[in-house]
C-alpha cells in the first residue's frame, strides 16, 4: 500500500499557525507596557523631584510636602545642613514649578510668591551635550530673607543672620562635560542691612558678592557700608573654591564686634582672617 504524503506547503501552514496566533498577543502586551510607561512618566509624583534634588545636593536642598506631579507641582523648599543635620529653614512661601520639553531640552519655570518677580518666575533650560549637560538660567532676580541661611548649619546657625538677600544673574550657565565643570556669565549676591544675634549693633552693614564665570571663575566680596567691613577674593580650582579675605571692625567698634570676629575666623589685630577651601 502506498503511503500518502501531505504537501509541504500544508505542513508550513500548520507549523506557522500558532506563531501567527501569538503575534497579536505580543503586540497587545507591548501596547499595554508602552501605555503604562507613558502614564508613569506623565503622572510621576512630585516627590520624585524632591528625591532627586536631595540626592544631587547631598540633602542641603529638600522639597517638603510635595504636591502634584513631576511636571507640575509645588512644595516647601528647605535649606538644611545636609544629611543628618538638625538645622532646617524654609522659604516663606511654597515653590511652584512647571517642566516641559522644548526640543531636546528640558525647560523649567520656577515661581515663589515670596521671592521671585513676575508671573513666570525663573526659567531654567537644561540641554544635553555630547558627554555632558548644560544648564542655563534666564536673567532674573531672587529676593530672600537672610534668616533662611541659618538652615545651612554651622556657623550660620550660630550667627543667626537677619536682613534682605538679593541674587541677580546675567547670562549665567553651568556646563558639565568630560567630568569637568565650566561656569559662564555673572551673578551678584547682595546682602543688605545684615544683623546677627551675636551683636547688639544693628545693622552690621551691607555687602556684595560677585561671581564671574570664565576659564577660571572668580568670587569677589566687598562692603557697601557698615561697621563690620568684609573683603576677599576667591577662585575655583577644578570643582573646589579657594577663598581668602578679611573681616575688620570699624574704628571704635572693636569691643562690640569681638565675639563676632572670633567666630568668623582667626583673629589678627582688629580683625579676623577669612579662609576656606
């Protein structure tokens, strides 16, 4: 008796049928996974931003009571002495942010009723570069109470500064590339009518610190007015700032400012040497 053979094309259809049946399920699973990923990205909780900020700043900047999403939310901004520190101070009002994609860049608008001017607040633009990242801050001004600096811990918590702080920027940007940090632009940090609980003299003075970017970014400290006179210069060497300066008491004010000068630095004559880095 002759055995009948099934045609080869019949066998091919029989073996490929299960694979064809599984294909729609694979596409369905892939679609569900993509949808879940999209939802996760769009509705990621605001606390994720707080976790990232605390990690990058070693706990010195934190977002408390974060509400909303990663892309649009608000929180209390805390300044602390770092992980494990008991010192903390918050801005007088909540910080509101909005993130959006702008081409390949990420744009951030940050606003705090207490401290930023204009409806838009501050604008940051982060743009990836080959092997690095560039973050640019649009020109603007930030106003802060000096008391918030106490949250940064020693020695500012002992000084307990009071007064008004203002930060104005011009073309300020930071770029990370090949494990190197480059700073461009200018920032002027002004402290007016500064006072401290270590001195009965109020105010102690008004001061300006200027940051100038370039191949070798520099820092300059000067006194605008006051009985406590501060001056100094600093320069970044790699990622480290080296600063030297001097704190002096105005003539006839050495006794009243003695405790404050002792805390600021090593005493020399009627003043104290400022040095760090």
